[in-house]
C-alpha cells in the first residue's frame, strides 16, 4: 500500500461497510468529503434549524432594551408606541330626562399609605414629593389623604405641607390646591382576616391599609413611587366601580420569551380606583382570611387577577400599558433611567410606577439638580412636574445648610 499523504483521503465504502482509501486532488476536498458523508441529511436539517432558531432569538431580544418598543407595538406600523387608552367620556345626552340618573362618580380623593416604619428616620424623598405633585396636577383631587403611623419630615415634606397657593400644571393652567393634603393617623395591623393571619412586613401592612382606606372613603389609591401622567376622570375611570391594571410578565432569558397579554403576572395594587361599596373590593379584603405572609405578592397581584376572572363584571381591567409600563425588568429599567428614547407623554399611558424596590439607591439620591442635568426618559417625565423656581430654591437650601454647618 502506498504511504499516506495530504493528497489521500478516506471514503466510506457503503457496500462493504469499511473505510477505503482513494486519491483526491487537495486536502480541502478531503475535509469536505468527510463532512458530507459523516452527517446524514436529518442531522444537517436539525443543525440548520438550531442555528436559525438561535439567531432569531438573539436578534429579537438582544440588545434587550429594544423590547420596550417592539413588544406588542401599536397597530400603526410607523409608531413604536401604543395608542391612547380611550377618548374622554362625552357628556350624557339629556334628550331622555325620564331615564334614571347615572351613579355618582368615584370621589376624586387620592390616598397614600406611608410611614409605617416608625423607626425610619430618613427625610421624605424628592421622588415621593414629585410623585405627589404629579397626582396633584394631573388628577386635580378634591382631597389628598396621607395615611401614616408617623408623619414624615424633611425639606420636601415641608413643601407638601405648604401647598396652599395657586400652582401651575404642565399646561400652564391654574390649579387651586390649598389645604388638600390631610395627615390621617392609621392603625398598625399585626393580623388580618377572620382567621387572624399574622402580618409583619411593612409592605403587607400597607397592602391591607390601602384596601381599608378605599372601603371607608372610596377614591384613588397611589403608591408613593407613582407618577400620574393624565386625568383619570377625563379618561372615564371614575365612572366605574373598580379599576385595576395588569402587570406584565417580563420577557427575557430568566422568565422566558412567551408574551401573552391576557396572561399577565397579575393585577398590581400600586394603583387602585374604587368606590367604597365595591363588591370586588370587599371580596378582595375577605380573601385575606387566608393570607400567607411567607408568599410575597399573592394577595397584592395574583389574587385580584383570579378574582377578576371569576367576577369580571365587578372590575374594569386595563392593559399592562395603562399604569405599569415600562416594567421592572432590567431592559425596561435601563430604557427609562439610562436611555432617553421612550416618551411617557406620547405613550397614551395614564401613570408610571417607578419600581422603587429596584431603583431605591437612584431614587433616594434624586434631587432637582440631577433631574435638571440628566437627560433620560425618566428625568424628562419628572421635570414636567417640577414647580417654578424649584431648582433655585433647593440650591439656596443647600447653601444655607452648608453655611450653617460651618
């Protein structure tokens, strides 16, 4: 047998089932021959399919922040943003005076639950002040009830307490806000329900107190890290019995890429609009008879979604674009707090939840100077609710503190 050289290669003898030598022109052809004959056609197809699928997934979800725009975009292919939720509710036709009058609207009262940790000594943060101011200007509430065990302190809380003059909203229209913020001392729930289930987390205590406040007064509950972008009344929310909005499941490598808008994570309780006699609200409170504090978000997110599916006529469910978009996933957080392409006021959404638990360090360090200097989607939105001369007054306050410390 002739010695092996680069011009020789192996070839399968399919009839005799052994490897035979044959002479070829180049080693490249030898390599191609091995690949062609060692991969049956079905293996080739599987390999091609895997490569194609992997490329599609990577191309769709990386860089992941594009997800904020591409995920269920508007019907108009030119726009990357969702359409407005609804048009303002028209005035009722008075042609039929014999018809019974419509129910009165949900009272335009805003509720906050805050200050349950009586050992907490930090000043009231600027982001919370701005969130309250956004509600003040967008909702034009009759009252703001601030439910707490301990009244906040600090420069920004002093600004809240001093609200009493004519302010201007972002459209330049006068808004009378004198005497709207009322401090309501609340209770400290250590158990809940007829089964006296224990409650120890401040977050779970706040979950219960917000429902109790709405049962007593009715109105609009807002988490302190919520910005209101448009009027709830003009969008018809106050004519309903109960309004909640979906919180979308993230779509990423950790949570999976399935995106079914009718299978949300749940209905988030960070924003609730309700009558005080809402049957849905009462069922929600009764569900706390079986509360388990070891399960973090069941009664605040998952239980209301299950109730909504069981009693769909008792609650109005808005899409995940209404209050809680962008979401708390890393790609959306990056788009809001580091990018500047997402436009909150063009999106049609009514509110935005800041996801304080994910962005606590950033939000607690926030002040008017940072809002003024940084150009992000968040600061563009937040700056719309800054009061006239707010940055200059804050600078004067810092200078006074510096002078006083010398």
